[in-house]
């Protein structure tokens, strides 16, 4: 019975460590992670909106 409990706890710990590692490395790909806001972040959001609205004048320079 103890072996089963230890095995379940170890599997849970390994799964959690894998999930944490995956989340950690996904966040490092985003340069704006944790940023309150800056021009780069605003430009990235503006570019996303422009891709959604291809026909509008959204992408015209200000």
C-alpha cells in the first residue's frame, strides 16, 4: 500500500515539474512577459489587430 502511495506521489511530482518547465520555457519566448506596457507591446497588439482586419485602414501609419 505504501509503495502505491509513493508511486502516485512521484508520478504527480514528475508531471508537475514537467508542466512547470513547459510553462517556464513558453514564457521566455514572449519578450513582453511581465511588462506593464511599452511601445513595443502596443505595436505588437496593433499588428495582431491589423492581421484580423485586412481590408480596413487599421494598418495606415499614424
